[in-house]
């Protein structure tokens, strides 16, 4: 009993020293706890479905941010990775009878290969040309899907895929922790030496190359990592909705992921996750379930909300909130709550 008390005391001290010192970290902790205990509050199938899909799309959106937000390699065809993994997982399950725990990793590997296929010819492209080149790949694959309906299911797609679980609550506890863990992994990648190099490539690729950085290798790494996480999201999606169709490759999905990322905050990882967790439940849960009269205008209202945020919070929602509640110390560059007069570490003045 004393050992347990000692561990709890140590954990509380760690939380107080590292988490509770900043509003943003406290908010992230509270959201994580709320998501993990939500089935204890409500087990309504529709609500759990919306939250599960939101978590899957949150992984997808943060994977786009890992590539485009941190390296500046604007990808307008990010649905390619999502769709490749979804179709791969569905085909392996339907034709070979593999379980989801096997098909999802294999689908993610297929998405990594797709990242290599896209990344290699796009290495020397920048800006508009890169965006248009990435836009072409999902369109090409969509044409292939329609050309071989015997394999891909054509316009109808593939149905009858084995679900993640027969229980909606079990599926929830498979997807939500996966989203939290993968989001943390992506954040740690961007907070490492690799993340610093990604930043350098985004800011000035020529200078980064002149400094001895192999920019080609790191841009390929960014495409592969982005494809890996987007592929996991695609595999989870195929097994949750029990289908894989052309909608997983459509341009609307590629553009929607950009909107989620821009709304939440580019080059943050947690920003796109927050953007999806706010916008997707709002459009699916509020406008469709409880305000049916507005469901026809869902995309118009969705676009209006995004425009309002971009107009009054041009830095994005999470960045704006963080700037309002936190300050950066001019000496040690650490974050502090906005109402402190002195830095919590070096005691430098914050005014």
C-alpha cells in the first residue's frame, strides 16, 4: 500500500511540474481523459461511431501535417495513402481471410510504398508544381479502381470486410487509444532532430542542403512516415465501416484533411487532431442528427465556420488560444502561463 502511495505521489508531482504548469498541456490531458472514459458516460452507438470516425480522421489529418506542415511539401492528394491502405486491408481480408490485426499493418506498409512512389518523382518539384503532381496520383489510382471492377469492386467498392469488433465499445477502445498513441509518436518525431531538419527544409531547402543535410533523404522519409500513419488510419477505417470504396480516394477527402489541419493549426500535430475532433462531430452530430433542417447546407456551414476562424484567428484556433494563455520566456524560450510576471524556470521578466 505504501508503494502504491509513493507511486501516486511521484506521478502527481510529475503532473504538477510538467503538465499543470501550462493551460495547453492541462487541456490536452483533460481531453484525453474525457475520450477514454466517455463510454462510461454514454454508449449510444451513433455518438460512439462519430467519435471513432473522428479519431481515425484525426490520425489522417496529423499525418498530412507531418508531411506538409513540417517539411512544406504540400500534398493535395493525401487521400492516396488512406485509400491504398483501405483497399489493401479490404482485399487481404476478403481474399485471404486475414484478421484486422494483420491487414492494417500490411496496409500501412502498402501506403509507405505509395509514399515512395509519390515522393521519388516529386523530389525536385516545389510549390504549385508539387501540389499538382501529388493531386494526380489519387486520380490515377481512382481510374485503375474503375478499370478493374472484378478486383476493386468498381464504383460500389468492396463490402463485407471483417469489423474491428462486434462491439461498438470495444471498437472505440481500439481506435481512441491508437489515435492518442500515434498522435504522441508523431509529435515526438517532430520534436526530435528529424523534426528540426524537417523545419529547416520547410524554411529554406537550399540553405539546409548547403549545411550538409541530405534533403532528398529527409523528404522521402517525410513521405514514408506520412504514408505510414495515413495508412494505419485507412486500414482502421476500412475495418470499422466494413467497406473500402472510391470515396477513400476522392479529392474531397484530400481537401477536407487540409481544412482540418488549417483550422486546428499547421505544423503542430495536435492542431489537426483538435481540428478534426471539433469540426467532424459538429458537422456529423449537430447538423445531421439534431438540426436536420441544416443537414443539406452542411458543407456551407462548415466552410463558413472555417472562414470565421481564419478571419479572426489567422494563426489557427489552437495557436490563437495558446498565444492568449501562454507566454514565451525571452531568455530560456520556455512556455509560461500568460499571467505570470517571471519565468517559471529562469525567473526572467515576462512583461
